[in-house]
């Protein structure tokens, strides 16, 4: 079984489209932003579903929660399609 080429590609969350399912691989941010993301439940290996996109801002779902992530913050969250 071959893996689709985009499935191994790592990209920033700000590039994801509504309907995409992604897994967080890395957060390239300072200590304060990482702490904020952890408090929101965005952890390494977290599975996110992009629900809505307005400009660079996103609404993502995980488990039974939904959170809004601003454009600047989403640039620091690296993900892989799942």
C-alpha cells in the first residue's frame, strides 16, 4: 500500500483548509505561546480537524472541543495530514 505524497509533508497549520484532518508535529514558538497552546489543548501529536477558516484565523476541533486560533499563532504550529 503506497502512502499519498502529501501525507508525509509537514506544513504550518495556517496552510490547512476546512475539512482537513491533521496531527501536530511541532510548535516553533516561544515559551509563552507554547504554554498558551498547551492550556488550549494543542499538544504534540494532537489530532485536529479544521472546521472554519477566515483569513488566516482558524476554528479547529479536537475531541469534543472547538477553539479559535489566530493567524500569527497558526503559523507556529507545524502539522502533518492524517
